[in-house]
C-alpha cells in the first residue's frame, strides 16, 4: 500500500478510508485539528457523524507495561 499522506493537500477525508483501521482515528483527529468539523469529515467519508464520533472516542488498545501492573493490582 502506498501511504495516502506525505505531500501538501494529501490529508483529506477520502484518504482516511485508505488507512488501516488502527490509523483512521489519528487521521480524523488530524483533519479536525486542521479546522474541519466532525460533520464535514463524516459527510466526506460517507459515514454518519455518530460512526465517526464513536471512532475518535475509542481508547487506545495498547497499554504501557506500568499500566498493566496497575491493572493487576501490583504496585
């Protein structure tokens, strides 16, 4: 796969779908940092705003080892 980003103007809502699922959240947040609204991004991606909102609210799936120790009750 050729990366959809890398030159000015290449970060677009349409390019988000070309990213692996794990990177779509970061792409959407980047577009919003650039000034696009959630509704604009959702419309351009052809998804309902709620689906895009749910995607950006996902918690990271990876945890640092220190967080794992806390979850096991270790100090």
